[in-house]
């Protein structure tokens, strides 16, 4: 009886799956024009995003040095990552500190500044938007900051402090472990008003004024109530996009630190991040299996943070 019941259950599941597959195929055929227009993006996205992610997850369970075929080693890369690699733990700590400061601050700065300049005249708003956005597209901005924090007497900060008698010897700002991380955070915050800032401006410009008039009738009395009950609920999509950009930029920090210190490794790993650790194993040591394990850990950490932020944004306006 039990075997007959099991066969019947499997048959039922098989029929259900077949019926579901038939329904999906019919729906795709019915909406074939839509899928045809989506096909170019879907193909490119699958080939250059989905496939590399899946391959990275697979390679993270192998030893692969790019010279010999990949050899399956199970979870050894992950055990080595968390139990043996002390530098990785330092990179995790630095990345969390970096992300906890630059992520929320840059996100709030993008929205608050966009909200403040939203009611200005178009010409003034465009000028201020360009002024705030310019640092994020300044290719030689790092050269300016390396001049400001240069470790010799010609550095602007050292020159100022020595001129006024605060110090007698130049400080190696970009080599001293005490100052590397704070300086990197300052520079990144200065350059953080990028794509999210423009998206917030566009979102604020697209809000319906009728809702504000209706809100005034319903009892909304000040700008803060307008912001919480009217503005933010209409911009949940823009807020989610800005949050994803902030999470991605803060967790994948590497280029700013490398450009400032002129090296991929900082003194005593004072500002060593997960991405720099990944680049070290992937592009210097060619231990691609281990590098993929680092990338997978970083990927899932970002997914978890994104889900938490999404839960928080769902409460906006409530």
C-alpha cells in the first residue's frame, strides 16, 4: 500500500509539473512580442551576470590556479577563509567599518541635498546639481587629495600645521595606520554624490503636486510630515535603487584606497578591504578558487544587507 501511494504521489507531482510547464509555455507564446523585445537585454544579462555568478560559486569549491584544470576540494576554501586567513578577518572588519560609515552617510547626503535643492528655480537647481555631482566624475580627484595629504613638507595639511606650529615634523598621512582609513572615508564621502543623487533629483521632480494639496487638507502641516507621509512613500523605488548603489559602493571599496595610497596593500592592512583581498588572490597569486570563495561571501553579505534595507524601506510612511 505504501509503495502504491508513493507511486501515485510521484505521478501526481509529475502531472502537476507537466501542467505548470505547459501553462508557462503557453504564456510565453501568448506574450512572445514582449519576450522578443526583452531578449537582447536578457541574453546579455544572462551571459555577463548570471553565468559568471554561477561559475564563481562553482569555482569556489575548487582549487584553480588558471594553469591546471580545476580540482574539486569541497568547502576547504571556506574553512581556510574563516579559520586560517587572519588577513581576511582584518579585511572583513575594515570593510564593515567602511560600509557602516560611508554607506548610510552617502545615502543620506544624496537624498537630503536633492531634497533641499528640489524647490529652487530650474537654473539654480541645475547649477547646484552639477556642483555636487562634479566630484564623483572627477578623474583626477585622487591626485588633489594625495597633494593635500602628502607626507612631505609640501603637503597642504602638513604645510599648514607646521606653519602654525602644531607639528614640527611632517606626518605620513597615507602611510600611518592611524590616519589611512579616516582619510579614505573623507575622500569617498566627498565623491559620493553620484548616480543616486541624480536619481533622487529626478524622482523628486516627478512627484505629483496634487498629493501635497490633498495632504494639506487631510492634516499635513509641515515639511517633515510631507516628507514622511507623501514624498518618501512615492519614492520607494528610487530609495531602493539608491540603497543598492550605496551598499554596492561601500562593500566593494577598493579603487579609492588603492589610488590614495598608490598601492593595493596599506600599511599593517589598516585599510585593507575584502575586494582588495580578492584582487590580491585573483590577480596577483592567481588562486582563482580561493578568490571566488571570497567573492561568494561578499556577494551573499551584500544580498543580506539589501534584504534588510528593503524591509526597512517597506515601513516608510507607516
